[in-house]
């Protein structure tokens, strides 16, 4: 999917990388000894950042908002941040830096760069090999969309996360009984024959509106 939220979460991921890189400086008593309130203000910023992530991920559980874009942008932003953000040297504050600390910093920087490149290659390969509209993991879509509210009946949800809204069907009128039967194509391509004579259905427009309901009732697989 495409949207500004992926880029925004990329910046959030870079902020998290910056916090992780300079964690000891942000909350160091030695660095902040002149103003004890600084550490508390840094903690508030961190909590607000986490709150922002949680709220946006909850919004991403609704239809037409993609949590995979949010989480993917944050992961890439974090890894790119690890490899590109300049680490503030502790020597500036009079704190000696050991050889092992410098080595760890270099390894973290290169690991962020390598992981970014590897993940870009993997996700690009998955997108290229997939058919349009198909998902390599049907159950994973519940990370980005959850039917709501959970306490409502199957026919009374505010929104659904399956592909039943895109199905097609052929309604056939029985000249003898005057009622319709339905040949419905499920999201996975399976054909279901449905006899509507027991429901006394004679309205073609009503049948069209009920197709998603029939899909969820009769189709074994609700995803394309």
C-alpha cells in the first residue's frame, strides 16, 4: 500500500534508533547532573512516542489502513537510523570510551546497514513473485485488520476483513417455482451452488446485497 504513514513511522523508527544509540547519555546522571529534570523530560518524550505508536497501530486494525506499512516503515527507519545517525561521543562529556565500546558501536552501525539491504531484497522478491491481490500469508492480514466489534454477531460487524465484498455470483430464476438459485464464486475461486427456494427470495437486488453474507456462510475460504 502507499501512504504518508509509512514515512512517518520511518521517522519514528529513526527516533527510536537515536534513543537507543544515545540511551546512556539521555539518562546519565553524569551528563544531566546540572539539571535533574532533564532525565524526566526525556522519559516523558519516550512515553509519548510509545503512546503514538500504540494508537496508530490500533487505528491500523481498521479497514483501508495498513499496519504492515506502519510496522515496515518503523523497522526500516530503525535499521537505517542505526546505520546513519551519528552517535554522540561520550568523550565530549568527559566519559572515557573503551575499545570494546567503539567496536560495538561500529558493529551496530554495520548490522543496521546490512539488515536494511537484506530486508529490502527479501520484501522486493516477495512482492515480485506474488500474484496481484494475493497474499502469501492469509492469516497475517489480521495484524492489519480485525473484524469489529468482537461481541457482535457474524452478520452485525461494523466492518469485515475478508474478501467476500469482491465475490461474484450468477442468480438463476426457476420458472416453475419463481424463486432464485445462486451459483457463487468464492474468493478462492471455488463454486458454491446455493438453493434459495427455502428462503422464498424473488428480488435480484436483495440477493446482490446479501452476497457477502452468503460468502461467509457457505465458502470454506474467505480470502483470495
